[in-house]
C-alpha cells in the first residue's frame, strides 16, 4: 500500500500513517482490465472504491442507451455509485 497515493484524496490527506492503514485494513485489492466496469449506474452494493493507479471514465447512458463520459479520474480518486 502506497500511503502517498492514498493521501492524495482530500478526505484522508491529513490522516496519520496509522489512521490510513487502519482505514484500508479491510480493503480488498482488485485489478481490472481496460474497458471493464467497476460499477454500473443503479448498483446499490454499498462499495467505495479507491483508485490507486490508472484512470476510470465515469459515464452515464442517455435515453437511447448511448454512454457519455462525464469525467475521467485518476490516482487517488474515490468512486462508487453515490460518488
């Protein structure tokens, strides 16, 4: 776990090393292939994702089903259905 990457998010930037380690102690590491979905609109799984390395496109489908990129986020981003 790279504390410098975790510290990039403003919600935890002032946490001590010990507090960050405690916070992420129950985290599960996931590796995704390019184009894979982290979560989909409407998911209610209650998961919060912390992007350690890479980029994620946040998209929304329009009424015709076409996906539109709302944002692209990178290292240090927090993501989830409610983010």
